[in-house]
């Protein structure tokens, strides 16, 4: 049986695990420092900071590597897309993006996706399993190791949980991952530098609002009415827009934080001015001060040839219509357009190539 990743244990769970085996809290502190500040590649490298008995126990019980780099693509804009092979042979994608504000990594939370958005490359293959908290965290550690090897002193500063899968469908592992990442004694990535994206699992959205995670939240809306959203996102059959907006209202009231509505623009499908007006009506005056709409240019996917990228004139018209209604709106900056930009695209191509 494969050993679990040690990166899946938040600090309090690691401390409790060591305490159960007779070790003091200071051993957890030193272990944590070695993992996330020193960033050892092998448990043996923890000595002499930790006595041999501790490192032997850790090595016996956990692993530092559950995945290997299968493919790495680098874009002209500095974006790096990693395709990692998990211990069971499955493939997942992780993306490093360069921004003016720092280095952001987009992580995957599931092998495949069951949400079934009709425009998305991530859902071309159904979910086969959830990733463990350790497998999610290890994506960050592998990318950080890539940066460390370059020797430029760069570090991951932001995280977006927007890769393959629905994070709220793997809620507990996603939450433990975030606790590991934001711990001030480790990588210390602040919660305001972490964004979790969901297609709108209403009950989990409420749980998220009540949690201690305090990260940013993005909700994939992509349509302003039920008829259109159901056509492009089958989850809307189970959780229609009214139910989703009720959960969003709960989140806004409970956290008093801003929320992003993601809206991918599909040519002649959801990108008309009347759609923008309908979206502005849906947001309404009461939500307007706490909601930002993020317009996303579509990256075409061969398997979803029915959808095409919106014309620039349509993007500008949609943006202007929202602005005139007083809605906060932005257009997502594109990254890695020359390296299978759509999420899940590299993975699906590699799987198709192998079959």
C-alpha cells in the first residue's frame, strides 16, 4: 500500500500525530520548518535538525513524493504547465503563472470532473477519484522545487484552486490543503492570496462561509438565466440559479467579503448585450458592492467545436453594458495560449495519445 503524503497534514494534525507517538511539540515545529522553509527533498535531510528516531518514523509512515513530472510545457509569456503522473498512474495538470503581483499556481483537486460543463476540457473524462490533501499540496511543493532549482529566489505567492475537478466536491481535502498553505510557520501564503473556484454546490458554499478558511471565492456562473445555464452547465438542473444566489447571499452576509462571478464568453451563446443586462439584473443593487464579474475569453477545445471565442467587439459590448449598470467587471488576462491553454487540455491530449 502506498504511503500518504506528509504534505496532507495541517500543523495541528502533524503535532497530534507525533504526540501520540511520544514526541514533544518542538519536534512538530522542526519537522514543519524542514518541510516548508528548508524544503527538504528526502526525510534523511532533516537530520541533524531532528533526531534519527523521528526521521525514521516519518519515513516509515509518509512520503514526500506521490507524483512525478510527466510533461512540462513553457509558454513565451513565462507560464509553465506541468502534467504530473500520480502513484496510481493517473495524470493531473498544475499551472504556474507570472503576474505583476507575483507567482500564482493553479492546482487540481480531482482526477477528472463530474460537473459536466459542456465547454470545458477538464470534464472530458469523468471523475475517477478525489485527490488527497497531500496530493493537492504536493503540486505547490513541486512547483516551488522548480523555482528553487532555478536559483532566482522566487516563491509561490498566490494560489488558485481552479484546476481539474470541483473543489467543493472534495471539500475536506481541499480545506486541509488550504490550512497547510496558509500556516504562518510554513509557506505562509495569506488567505487573501488564495482563491477557490466552485461551480456552485450550494450546501458546501454555505459550509465554506462558516469555515475558518477565509480565502477568496469565485463562483462559475457563465449564464444569467436557468434555461441557458442548464444548457451549458448540467449542474444547474440540480442547483438552479435561485438556489445558488441564496447560498451566495448567505456567504456575502456571513463573511462580508467580495465574491467573483466567473463568466466565460461563448460566441453567440451567452455574450450578447441582453445577456449582460440580464446579468446586471440578477446581481441587483444589494449585491453590487460585494460582487465582481470576471469575463473569461474562451480557449477553444477540439472536442467542444460547437463553442467559439467571442469577438472582441462582443467582449467590449458586454463589459461596457455591465459598467453602465454600475457592476464591477474585469476581463481575465490570458496565460499560456501557446501551450494547451484550456484547463485539462494537455491531460486529455496525452491520454488520447496513449490510447
